[in-house]
């Protein structure tokens, strides 16, 4: 959860999912390298301090804001698997930008999830097991991302089947990092702790779970809030990042629950390279 570590960044997800779909003689509506708001996992900043310079009294008996955040960070870094939902509220009206992403991912690089574009731009179902990848963009996605009638042509060819390929293929290699919890944990662990102070708020609930909000303001004025389970073990349930040009949140569930292992049957799939070759001739 260190400052600057990315759990789900709009630009990286676009690169991972849209670049492979930039087939010969086509171009996505939004280039994969386009800048997009980055969803960061706000790290456990230092405990808030009072105006006198002494530590601020916690809102309740129990661990301090810093201790709660540190424990939550530790559980996230040690998790064998987790389910993450990323939402970019500012992208809801932009069909070229990812508005939400749900992923169940583990340290083995396996994942199952769904990306939803803003403004009715469609969605992409994703399955990755080992080095094998299956993606199924829906009709709305193809039509929004491919120009002229190419989207219709792709829809007709796929017939509601998955695109199947390997991360050994350059176009799909970027999905390895997107689906690898271990890669994120390594990045997050290497980050230095920020100096943003946290203030502990009153206990509340998220989805029936009692949580403690830990809120701080960064140097640029953006506000971060970490929602950590009130009862031990103290785990991160949600992280929000709000301010000028930013309105994003990350929700965490399913700590250490296995990622579903089912993969699409061969009859439900079309080889990714075959589709590339076919569209290259059109």
C-alpha cells in the first residue's frame, strides 16, 4: 500500500487489454500509451499529530491509526490471493477509459475478472491461468474500439467466443503483471513510507463489515481514506483517493480465497493469432 504503488492503474489496464486488440490496420479509440488517472493504494502514512506536536489521541481504545494501517499493509503484502475492485468515477462518461475493473488474482499469476469501459463502451471478460490467457470483449467494446465496420466484422467472426493466446506472445505479455499479485506485493514492499498524517475516524460499516476510516491529506491536496476492519485481523477493505482530477476507489475482499480455476473450453475460443492474421487481410 505504499504511496505510488499501483494496484490497478487506468493506463496500465488499457495497455494490457487494448494494445492486444490493436490489430493490423486498426487503432483503438484510446491509444494504450495514453495518460490515464492512476489508482494508487494509499500507504499507511505516519500517525496524525496534534498542534502541540504530540500524538493525537485515538478516536477509540486500541491500536493507533498508524498501527492499524501498518497491520493492514502487512496482511495485504502476505496475502496469497485477493479480490480487487477498482472504480474510476470520473471515467463513467468516457468510453475510451476503464471505468471499473474486478479481478481475483493470486501469487501464481492466475486471475479471473472483468473490465468495464465508461459511457457504454463495453466490457472485457478475462481469464488467465499460468501463461494462458482468454479474453472476451463484448459487442459494445468491439464497436467502440474499432473504426468503421471492423467492430461488426470481429463480432461476426468471434460468435461470442473468447480470444485465446499465451503471455509468450508479445501482445499479451503485459497481462502477466496485471494478474500477478506477487508482482504488486514486491513493488509495494519496496516503496518508502510517505509522510502524510492519518486521522482515525468513527467506526462505520462497509457491506456489513465494521471498519475504521483512516483519513489524510496529501501534499497536493488530494484526500486519501483507508477503511480497515475494526476487528482483528485488521485488513484493508477499501481505499479511496479524491481531489482535483481524481475520484477513485479500491475495494478488497476474498483474502487468501483461491482464484477460480475453470477455463473456457476449446470450442468456446478462437486463437488470438488467427484473428490477427484474418483481420490483417481485410
